[in-house]
């Protein structure tokens, strides 16, 4: 089966060659939820700053478009990682915050960041 048929990279195939979860790989599922250019920066921003309004997130995450921000927030909300709270006032105020499930993810992201620093520092 080729990479395009399996959907997994050769590296992932090696790692999971003897893995009993090949029918459903939990790492693949996790990466589908948090993968993409903007989801990790959004999670980090909400973790660092707490509950944040849409326009404030837009200002903090350099280069993100309104479409990309709205899409990433919607996907994170649908996956249960972000809470969207709309206040009934004029003008409408919408705030975003992390869910307890997302807070469980933060130590994992911290370890991944440490690994990223190590890999970066080891590069020639």
C-alpha cells in the first residue's frame, strides 16, 4: 500500500508497523484534531491569556486571516477543545476559552515543545 493509499507517511508506517492500532491510529486521530497551521497557536494563546475575545485573538496571532481564525476556532469547538461564549449585549461579544479536555492536552504540548527545542538545537 502506498503513502497515498494508506494516508500515513513512511515514518509513521515504520513506527506503527507492529502497532495493533493500525485500523484506527490514535496518534493520527489526535493530529487531525490539533494539526494545521493555526490550532496550536490558538491553543497556546488561550492558555497563556485565558478567556479571549475574537478580535484580540486576531491581533495576537500574526498573519491569521478572519477566515482561518473562524475556521480553526470552529473546528476546535466542534472537537471539544474550545468553548465559545456569546454574550447577549450590543455590540455582540464573543469569548473563547479552553475546555478541561484541552487543559489535559497542555502538558503533552509542553513536552512536544521541549522535543522541538532539542531537535532544533541539535541541528547543524
